[in-house]
């Protein structure tokens, strides 16, 4: 009799443990499913998550820049991808600003992350454009012509021997504060074979 009760208690304990494990596993599966669906939700904006379309559209404007401005098309496309999150950032959707080019006071303000000793969120003014083409053209003028205070600021980007050098020179010239900016651009170029657009 004692043995039977003890067996029942053990069985009951095992059943409860199994139920707890199943509940926990189900919760984890539900959480994973929720995270996955949030990552694959159809984004808003012109390109609606079509990466091939985004690449081809930007490439149509980027390829001529190699001849007119001396900028590697692969780098232009990679920067548009990184800076605009495939055309889905608020800045790209609302302002047609695909390269994160800052503006002056009075222009639209957005929150952005800047790296100092660590990442900090700041409010900054950004330029607004009428189209992707205008955004690409202004970007090309900035890289080729520099800034008011330094017309040669991005000269090393133009003089780079390949997209890898150009990516590094963008960081060296201060285009972005992200310490891993060159690696991100290079990874995008190689993942999507963007160097096929370079001559």
C-alpha cells in the first residue's frame, strides 16, 4: 500500500514536471514565433521589402556616378541600404533622404544614434528631397565636392582603389561615427554581389 502511494506520488510529480516543461516550451515557441513574425512583417514604404528592386533602383542612379563623380557604385548602393534600412527608415520614407545627410536648423528633425564613447541618441536636422534621384545626386555632390569647410573631405573615397578601401575612407573621413561602418558596407557589398556594378 505504501509502495502504491509512493508510486502514485512519483507519477503525479512526473506528470506535473512534464506539464511545466511543456508549458515552458510552448511559451518559448510562441515567443520565438512572435519575434520571427515581427522581423518578417511586410514593411511600409515604396519598396515594401523587395530588396532586389531596391538594389536595382539605386543602381540605376549609382552606376553613372562612377564616371561623373568617381564614386564606386557598390559603395553608393551599400550606403543607401545601410543608411535607409532598405528604403524603410522614416527619413527615407518621409524625406526621400537615403544617405542620412544632415541639414541645417529649420529642416526636419529626427532621432538618430551617434557613437561617441558609446551609442547616444540625439535629435538632428536632415535634408529633405523630392525623390530618390535627388537624394543620390546630392550624396554624389557631397562625396565629390566635400563640405563648405573642407572641399577635399571625401577625396580619399574617390581615390580609393576598390570598394573595400572606399568603405574604410568613408569612416576615416567622418561620414559615419559607427566604428564598424566599413565592415557593414563591405559585408553588404559581398553578400549581395554589388561589385558587379563596378567597372
